[in-house]
C-alpha cells in the first residue's frame, strides 16, 4: 500500500512539482493550499507524513502544526516544515511540533533524505555529506545548512556549538 503524504503549500509552483515528484517515487499525495482544509484532509486521509509551508493564507503553518499536534487522531503524524523564512521560523516550527525543517529553495537530496527518514524508510537521520578541504566560509555555510536540517534540540545544540567554534576560530 502506497504511503500518503499531505502537502500544504499555497504556491502552485512549489505544490505541483513536489506532488509530482512524490508520486513518481510511489507516494500517494493529497494537497491543500490553506491550513483549515489541510487539517480536514489530515483527519480524513490519516497521512504517513505531512509537508507544510509556514507562510499560508489565513491560519499560518505554525498554527496548522499546533492543531495537528493537539488532534488525538493525527497527533503522531510526522511533520516536515518547509520555509524560506529562515532559522528563527524553524525554531518556532519545532516548538509548534514540527519534526523536521527544510529551507527553501529546497535541496532535493536533503528533501528525499528527510522524506524517507520521516516515512520510516531510512535507517538514520539525514546527514550533510562531508566534503574535503573546505574554506572556512564554506564550512560555516555547511553548518548553517546542517542547522536547518537538525531534527532535534540535541542535534541543533551540537551544530550550534560547532558553528560557534568555526566563527570564533583564529587561524
């Protein structure tokens, strides 16, 4: 039986490609462009995973995430928040109940890693692949990307510690 993913996105240019990519990978998709409809669809379809934008018309994605977490029928559904709003919004998304956060523009490899992990198809959390001989600026950029992908407070704290070391490093 195909796993169902609910995609909550008000931008058709993002919603349609995500839905198509997921269907090509064998997932069933259900889509909504606003939070109230998405909550009804989540209750009706009981998806394996929810992908939600944060900036939505009407109720925000943060409100939607919180509503899912307080609904006994769907409160355990994994949620990936997707946003171009920056790291502070991801902290708010995590506080609301998001399990994972992905920054826009979406890195497709990280996207697939997160989806597979949240759907129980990967054995470990997504990792940022190490590359040899990075410049300091590249390493800081990589750590910022890793921070965006951190799915728990412990992983985020570890990443912040390493980021601080890079920033304060004197060579």
